[in-house]
């Protein structure tokens, strides 16, 4: 009798793990979306609707032996998963890879990729006609959005607002200095140490001229975007049948990426309580570790693969196709990357090539 593995979530980590285990077990990948969404391409898709279809990949060729079920997990226990449809998936191994939600347009707000493409086209039209853009949140998403907009529309006035006094405080000074320089060349106005005192009168992504008060003066814009606020997708754990969640809605994992207390249940990606930024690259690294450990268990071996977050944070932050900043952990400390390197690694194609390989669509 074959080993059954249920993977909850077909994002970066879940899809990579399902693919890795396909030859070793009967894998069922559960996700409510009709296609894989390459969210790292969402901001490029917003400013370039012709490019937008590149961020969606069919699940059709991901698995050879396994299957993809379009549904949601409603409850999980150590023996399996109950879906929102009422279907029960008994499983020998379970992987929690359900990711997180984030404000549109950085992540889509629909499970249908055709609807998402239409939404992106509509928002693009609104943005194209706006002269002044306000982005609330100057983390990596807000910064990348500012760069994408400035790259396509050099004449637009883009204002980035954030309550923090410093950009990317966990990164090397050289990264911040280069970031400030490039944003200055784009003409992006930074208002750090500044918060809104009230919400703009329009919904994010909808053009409507307004003036809004902040803790340091006023801002006038024709459209605005929210670039903050992550919510972990873990409601299916709310009944406590598997584990308790942390105050942030995450689950505690061991160094082998087991959900604490369960040798047959793993968690990867944003739902883990690991002390690191929640990034696609980390989720895919988690997938390698969890896949190796499950494969070892299937073979009757001791799972020995271990994941330890690096004390040096990493980022590849494009500001459009040709600009950006980056940092990787190096042997002697942070390795700072210049704009040309960031473009070559990520900015030019946003890693679409590797996902064509993963999903067999190249």
C-alpha cells in the first residue's frame, strides 16, 4: 500500500514539496486557487498588463502520480485533513504550507486567475491616469511597488510613507545607502517616521484625488496602495485538533520542520514560527528539508535534514527591471549586491524561468 501525503497549500513551498515527493508517495495537493500564483511578479503585472499572464502557472503538469484538489482545508488532525467540501483525506504525512494573505496588489484577492487578470488590468488603468501616488508602507513590498511605478512612469509623483525611522533596519548600511540613492534618482519621496492620522476616502487602487493628514503634515494623491499587513492562513487549525497556534497565528516547529509534537506532520513557509522574514525563497528551502525528511521516513530511515534560519537576513529587492538592492549571507558577514546583480538574478524576469521548469510549462 502506497504512502499518502496531504499537502495543504499550493504556493511556493507546497508546490515544490509536492513535486519533490511525487515519485516517493501518493501526494494530494490541496489549494483553492485554479492556478499557481507567482506573487513575486504581481507588482510587475500591475504596471505591465501584457506581462501579467506570466505570473500564473497551471497545476496540470506539476505532478505525475499525485493529484491537485481545488478545495480548502477545514480541519486537520494527526491522521488527515477534512476539506471545506466535506471530503476526508486520510494521510500518513501532512504538510502545512498554507501561506499568508497580504493586501492586493502584492497578493491576489481572488482564487480565479482570469478574475485576477481582469482586476490587474482595471487597477492598471486607474494607476496609469493618476499623477500622484501614495504608498503606505515602506517595507520590501512598498519599496518594490514604488520602483515598478517609477520605472514605467518616470513623471509620476510617488510618495512612500512609513512610521519607521529607517528603511530595512535589519540590513547592512550599504544596502540602505544604495536604496536611498536609487529612490532619489527615481524621484520617489520618502516620508519616514510618519503615519496617517486617518484613512484616505477611497479604497486602495481606486483613483480619486484626496488630501489626507499625517503625523507630519498632509499628503495629496490621486491613488493609494496599502503595503503592510500580513495574515497567516491558518483558520483550519482553529479547532485545536492538531496544535495550538502562536499569538501571530503560526505553528511551532522543530529544527526538522515537524509541527511540535507530531513526527508525521510538517509545516513550511509563512505558517512556521521561525525567526526569519516570510519570503518565497525561504519557503522553498523549507520544502527541500521537509521533503528530504519525509522521504527518509518513507524509506524507514531517520530523518536528519535540519533547517536553521540564518542570523544574516537576505533580500533580492528589484526596483523595476534594471534597478534594486540585495543582500545575501556571506562567510564574513552580509554580502551586498548591486543593482546589476539584482537585475540579473531577479529583476529582469522575476524568476519566471524556474517556475516554468517546476510546473512543466517551459
